[in-house]
C-alpha cells in the first residue's frame, strides 16, 4: 500500500476497499497540485511587489538627493535663471539696428568722380553734310538736357561725348551716344530724340545677307521687296509696328520698342526669304493686333 499524504488523508490497510484507495490517491494528487500552483502564484506576486518597491525606493532616493542639491547650492539656480537673458539682449540690439543702411543721394560730380569716360562715334562720309546741317539740333538736347560735353573732331572724323561736372544722371552718356548713333545711321533728328525721352526704345541693325546669302540681282530684288514701290512696303511696316526703318544699302536699321522690333524684323525676314507682300501684311497685322490686345 502507498500513502502520499498521511497527515491529510488516512490510509487504511483493508483489502476490500481497493477502489476507494484509488479515489483517495487521485484526490491527494489533485490537492498537491493545487497547493503547488498556489505557492507559485504567491511567489510571483511577492516578486512583483518587491520590484515595485525597489523602483519606488530608487525614485524616493533620487527625489531626496535632488532636494538636497537644491538646498545646498542656491547660487546655481540663480545662474541658470540669468543665462537665458543673454539672447534676449542680443535680440533687442538687433531690433534697434536698421536692416538696410540709408545713404544720401550722390551728386553727379561724385558719381563720375575719377572716371573720364569718353564715347567716340565715327561718322561715315555720306553723313557729313547732314551732320553739319543738323548740328544745332543735336548739340542743344545733349548739352541742355543731358548736361554732356560734345564736339566733332575734324582730324579723326568722330563725334566725341564726355561727362561734365553738371551731369546728374548716370546713364546720360549712354543715352547721348545712342542719340548720336541713331542720327549717324540715317534716322531723322525728331525720331532719334525719342531715345532721350523714353527708356524703352532700342536700336537694331542687321544685314540682308545675315538672313539669306544672296548676291547680284537676287540681293537687289530682296532689297526692292523690303522697300516696295515708292517705299510703300516700308511705310506700311513702320505704321503697323510703330517703328522706324532705314535701308542703307544691304544694312537694315530698326528703331522702336523690343516687341515692335521683333514684329518688324520677322516681316522683313519673310520678305527677304521670298514671301509675297500681301501674305506678310496679313501676318504682321494679326500679330500686331494680338500684341495690342495684351497691353
């Protein structure tokens, strides 16, 4: 006979109760298992409690150490409070300093101080007599409005422009050079004066051979197509595009705004390439109307 837990279940030696012994054995085993499971659970619960208590103790110790440090070093707290004030002072200083420096306007003497720039424009032989006839018309606006010095050098056959002490505009020398150059290229004085009054006018020069390499009679016919009978085609392009065109041999000079020069140049190039004038007129007027609607 076997007896697992004599203290809990009494063991009998009678042979007649074998079946009852089996039941008692099973009960004892079940009870032992329950006891073991309960012990394991109790041990785990106790370990968790111990872990929590350790964490709490560590937290309490750290808090106590921090409080001790705060009480022992009061000067460190004052320093820490004073440190963030430094960037605030720098920010205040940056607000007082202006973002952009303001300088007074300079006079013409200081703008052109130390620079004796001179523009020299050569005059071809076919423009000597027109330059002589219209010299006062050229001399007056350059001297009175632009405050420049101008002269015609007879030895070098050049028109010389130079800034003076009374010159107040920085781009006066360039405007004066463009004005004189426009007259030398063949434009009328009244048309060239627009370069002094308006800032959006430009000069463009190109040759017929730049568009298409023509020679002999073919070159002459191309120039004739651009001019038209009695200059009709040239006048039509000028009126539609609001430009001025000068035909000087194989060179073509255009005076006008950037967009208008582009339209006139396209029309002239189409004529050089052989397009009929009627087709060029239609395309040019369509483009001119579109550009007028945009603006």
